[in-house]
């Protein structure tokens, strides 16, 4: 019946209503948290990953930490964040950062480590300079790794922020889903699911794909 699988038409109509009234449905709060959390995680993770890829001793030093972070289930971080920061922005954003950062770090580190040593030696032998080496060697090689990590980071980050809000916040899309669950409003829960998927797909096709076309013309 309608209680378990609501009709698609009703779900999409409700999703449109939530989107039209995005302030009361608190979609903007979730988007801001996702942007801050994912942006911070990507900036720190990519930077540390590139440094670790360039200096193997630094990578060996950070490997146990990254392995530990990757092994921790996100739900554990949410519980710990609630203990440390209470309910609200801090706990949710912390969970996004601590979950997404290891993914971007690992991807950037692998990309940096896989740069061809022969090409490095060729650039040095012809004394082309560091600027040309960065532009013609590092940037084309690392672009695919970084863009792929951004795609994964956004998808993971949005899902984590929804889960973090559901368990550890009083506002946002996740908190609204929790309220709908209590009221047994399956249609509204599914409507928020549709909006979550739409946000991830819009970012993928409006940001990631244009970046691939612009920065990686050889893969068009």
C-alpha cells in the first residue's frame, strides 16, 4: 500500500513542494554544511596527499593515521562528534571532514606517486624549469585523480551530512527526515531521498563533467 511504497507521482510532487519552500524544508542548511565540510576536507586532503606523494617518508608517517580513519565507520564518528561537540553544525561538519578527508588524501597521494620518473628525468635533463614541469607534467597527470576524488567526496559528503543531521542535529534535511520518520510520513522521506540524489547528480553533471571536458580534452 501507500504506507510502504508511496506512488512516484506523490513523491515527486512532494519533492517539488519541498524544493519550492527550501527554507522551511531546510535544504539550504544542508547544502551549506556540505559545502563547508566537503570543501575543507578536499583542501586539506588533497594538499596533504600531494605532499605525501612527493615525500615517501611523510607518506609512511601518515599511513597508519589514514588507515585508521578509513577503517572507522561514519556512524562511529557521528556518535563521537555528538559527545565532543553536541548537536548542531560542529558535529555534522566534523563528521564530514573526518570521513571525506582520507578519501581525497589517498587519491591525491596515489596520483602523485604514479607520476612517471622517466618523464621527471627528461624535464630535468632538458632544464625546462619547475613551471613547465608543473604545467605539462604534474597538472595533466594529477587532474584525473583529483577530479575523481572530488566526485567521490561530494557523493560521500552529502550522504554523511544527511546521516549526521538525522542523528546529531536539530535542523537540516536529515532532521526533517527524522521528523517524517516519527510521523510515519513515507512520502516525505522518499521526497527527501529524491532531492538528495538530485543534488549529487546535479553536481556530477554541472560541475564534474564540465571540469573533465575543460581540463581533460583528451578524454572527450
